[in-house]
């Protein structure tokens, strides 16, 4: 076809990013409520601190 795999398509990359953001929005508030710090959550989920802070702000 075009020599691309599914994982290389823009649609796949955008869907993957959207899914990751949705998971963060659902998970971060629960982990904060459980007493984890933003830094601990970022480390455990292997994401930037900024992504955790953004997800925390969106949940409020």
C-alpha cells in the first residue's frame, strides 16, 4: 500500500495519545487520593510531572 504499518499512521498515534490521556485523567485522581505525590505518580506511570499535573487539574 503506502509502505506504512498501522502503528506508523497519524490516526493510530493520535488514538494512542488520546487513550493515554484518558487513562491519566481516570487514574491520577485516584492515586492522589491514595496519598501518592505528583512526582511518585509520574515515576510509576512513566510520564512527565506536567502530564500528571494536567490530569489532576482536569479532574477538578
